[in-house]
């Protein structure tokens, strides 16, 4: 019952940070879209609905989800299979399902579903976490949905989900013997894959994916100039904003949104619009808010009353930290060009709603945290 909660433990700071980022998202998406009324209204409705859902989820005991863990898992796999069978193909990728007038991206919700499932499974098997049978089962549970996301093709989301799940396994108490073993095998394999990519011989990489990676490594090579143009323009836009930016909704012809220097400026490259229009100082503030949100997740994890709660919070902290870092890293040229939304800010209801749901679960774990005298 919700009346059993001690609402002194309700973390309103998380709500405040999410609203700050989402409000910024509405403004920047509006600017990037040229104040397109439909796009702006869709984003506003998305934020309002996501906030309401988040508050409702935050009042539901997170242990209830574990009773439906099999259904949640089958639902995740079922949605991903439906994408392959019935999905809408856009720009060579099939990642979206259209239900009436609503378009959803199931992989965004699968991120949260897998965090809950894996946390429940590892908490249940905590004493045997380092046994090959437990790790093998966990790997198999994750491999099926990860494989389906990868086949869309969506390598960037696959990497984000895999990173998040690896962090959960580590937090569950994985032995350093396993970690060192994986590193000993993984580092040479990664180096070999990069070498084979030069000859288009990596079986698990699409040709365009391999070229994007090579374009990042051999940035000065003229054959990759077209592939690097997006990121070069993004870096130029961020730099042109200097300390205080050119101003929100600016209409100069040299801006990224008016000069057609970037595609996907409402989603993958929205940080370029933030940098150009709001400047370096506000970019730093945005990054600090993400850091504060990640800190709140880790703080709640440290006070969680059981292992499952701790692991869910760790998973959400990892997801939020890595995805926001990856999006900004692409916009600033640190990572190869790839498509990932900036959490709470980028245009897109699926990403917005899934992140609010995940943070709603974190809020509930915080409501039930261990009592502390300090």
C-alpha cells in the first residue's frame, strides 16, 4: 500500500532534474524543428504523460515486477520479434512498430525490462553468482533480446544495453577472475576485429558500421571525409556557440538547423544545437545535471534494502551515464558516428517514456530504503 511508505524518503531532486532536462528538451527540439507546432506539442505531451507514468510507477512496490518476470521477459522478446515481422523500415533499419497513429521503438523499453529481469535473476542467485551455470544462464537470457536488437540493425543500442547489463553483473559480485579472463580474450579480439575491418572481413559488423569506426580512427584520411562531415559540422557548431551561445531560436543562416549542416539535429545531434545556441557554460550545466541524476541512482543503490533494488539502481545509473556520455561523445567527435538519443532531451516519445519509467522504479526503491541514523 502506498500509505505504508515514508514519503520523507521520496527523492524529489530526481523529479526536479528530469523536469529540468525535459523542459530544455522541449525548447531545443522546438528550436531545431523551426518551431514546428506538431513536433513541439508531441514533445510536451510526451513529457507530461511520462511524468504522470513515472509518479505512478514510483508508488508501485518494485518487488511486484518480479512476480511477472517471465511475462516481462517474454514481452520484451515478443516486441522485438514483432519489430522484425511487422516493423516500419526507415533509412535501412527496422526499429519501430506502428500501433494506430502511435509509433514506438521497443528496444527503448527492452532496456528497462532487461535491467529488472537481470537484477531479479542475479539477486535470486547471489550466493552462486560466479558459478558457470548461473553466468551462462544470465548470458543466454540477455543474448536473445540483444541479438534481436542487433539484427534490426541497431549496434549502438545493443552496445548500450550490453554495457548496462555488464555493470549489473559486476555490481552483483562478479569475481575478478572472470573479469580478467574476459579482458584477456576481449582485448586481442577487439584489436583483430579492427584490423579485419580494414578489409571488410568482420562478420558481425555491417559495412557502414565498420566504415564509421575506421573513419574515426583514420580521421585525416581523405577517403573518410564524407563520413566525418556530420561530426566535423557538429564540433564546429558547438565551438561557434562559445561561452554563452548564439541564443535559443536564433535564425542565422550559418546555424546547424538553418544551414542543413546536420541531419538528425532533433535526436542524435541535439547536443550540437545546445552547444551552438546556449553555449559552453550551459552545456556544462546539462552534463552536471546528468552527473547529479547518476549520483542519486548510486546513492539510492547504496541504501536499497535488498540486492535486487541495489542492482536495478546500478543498472539505471549505468544506462543513464553511458547513453548520455555516448550521445555527447558522438556530437563532440570522441566516438564514431552512431545514433543514440540524449536521455530526456532528444525528440522521441519511446526514449522519454522508458527513461521516466526506469527512474520511477528507482524512486520506489528509494522510498523503501534502509533506515539510516546519519
